[in-house]
C-alpha cells in the first residue's frame, strides 16, 4: 500500500484532557443577515474576517468553499467561489455535500446504541457475530472496539478496489471504471482481509482502515435485522432531526449541490468532476450526503448526550494514537477525532474526503463553538520525485479559515492545529 495517495480525511490532533462535553442549544439566531457581513459579536464570530478567510481559500485555487460556524447561539453561514467551473454557478452555504468519513461517527453512534441495548459487546470478538466474514484467529482476536478505534490491524480495501492507485505513477482509470459499479460490502471486506495485515489486533497504535467500518455496518445488520444504512437513518439521522442527510440510493445527489473536482495530485489535469458516483464503494464508512448545518446539529446533539448516553459518549472519547493513511498520527476514539487547538480548546468531530469533495466538522468540548467546512476540490498538491505532496497556497488559506472559524483568530498556533489530511492509501 502506498501511503502517499490518500482518502477519507483526518485532522492533525494533539492530545489533551477534556472535561465533560456539554453542547450548546441549537442556535436561535442566524447572523449576519443574508447579504450582510455585519460586525464582530462579543461571542467571537467576526463575519468580515470569516468571509475574508473564506475568500482567501477561493483565491488560492479552491473552486468553491462553504461553511457554517456557530458560537454560543449565533450562527454564521458563508460561501465563496463556484459550484460549477464550466458555468460559473456560485457555491452556496446550504448546498449538500458528500461528507466522506464523517459518516464513521454516525455508524459509531448506531453501534453504541446497540451496545446500550445489550445486543453488542464492545470487547467481544467480531467472530462471535460475523464468523463467515472474519473467520479463524483474526475473528477471535479482533473485537468490536478495535474496529471502532482502528486498532484491528486490518488493511484498507481501497487500493485493491481501485488498483490504478497502486501504479507508479498512480492513475484515474479505476476511478472511472468504478463510477457506476455496485459493490457489496462483503467483497470489499474480503479485499481488506486478503491484504497483508496493517498491524496486530489491539496494538498500542492503530492504523486507519475503511475495512473496519464496513464490518461495523455488517455487524449492525446482523444484530438489528435491518440494513445498516436504514438503521442509521431511522435511529441516528432522524433522531437528530437532520433534514438534509442521507445515504444516497443512486449515483446522483438529490437537491442543490456542487460539482466535485478530483485532481489526484496533478495526475488528473484538469481536475475531473466525480459528483455523480455510486457510493457503494464506501457505504457505512464514508457514504453519507449532508449539509454543514446538519453536521453542526448532529455533533452538537451527540456531545450533549442526546444520541447516546453519557457512558457511551465517554467510551467514544477514549482515544488511542492511530496512524492515518498519510503517515501522520491522530488521536482517535470510537468514531471520533480529538483535536486540540492551543489557546482555543479541545474539539471533537471528524473529517473526510471522497473523490472530489472534502469536509471537516469540529465541535468544541463545551459545545459552544462549532465549525463545518466543505470544499469541492481534493488532492490539489502535486507530488515531488519522492512521492511527497508539495505545499500549495490552498493549504495555508484553509488553515487560516479553520483558525478563524474555531478560535476567532488566524494565529499560527490555531491555524497549525487543524488541517485537512488526505487519507486514501
């Protein structure tokens, strides 16, 4: 597996302790009014600075970027750039987005709900539930918890489902070949199990793998008797009151959305639109479509104990070091990233990419500050002769936006703590 080509994004994380998470209520005021940049509020939202940072991302080369930021009952929504390069159609804050591995938190919540009902035991071997999918010694050693926090040692299936990514140089052929292909989770899981192990089950340091979350989807189906996507829709998405979040049933996205441009580190030039795509290749690991408003609402309710109980949430926030597919180390719980921003606080959430789309959603531990950001170009960094992604102005511009959105400033400490990490093997 070549770690230089990566998918399902992750965030750089610094480990610090966090107190009990208490989410803020759903914001009761959208601010500023549409078309107005407003003035900075005492709560820390500065519309002019947020919009300036967002415009900077677009100027740096991102076709379109949009976000929702919440602070203590106030909400700012903004957008910059275009949703369609060919027509110039503008991107808008409420557009739907393929949110990639943010889906993993939804799947983890569904699993924890079943743990609360006594149907799943976190430290039970996965072979007790799915002996046909994970037979033998690995089925006995790998627990449900290890799947949730990526310490199973199972390899990611993606480079085997998309073999052109393993070529040198990598190519887009299998991305195009699989655009309308209907995968079954079992065949993707089999690819992950057949690959050389990424580590030993229960190791001190995990290795991020999408195979884990396809197995969790199959586990949910086994114990509930309901397809995992249907269970998550009914008991997580609807319970959270999300109006624009769904597992797509067809390759096209319903409702207003942007085109989604994949550059594959310059190996697709110009970047290609993959907004129409059969998402069976990621399913319960990264298949959701959502909006930035829905994501903030979801994480707010999760951290406020409305989707799982406090004991389950505490389990979800027990982190271990996990090696992301780009080689960096992140602090990962059960479907949750922990991100510490110096001078600003500890945040919980997730991020993700699929072909052409990237999303980051983070909520501060006290629930009072939230940020969800969407972009419509991915893997913009070209590679050097050693296969290392080279710096690009988009990197610094996004970091500045994240710092402004999370902390109300663009200080280097705040900006360096959060950045979109690509995660396709």
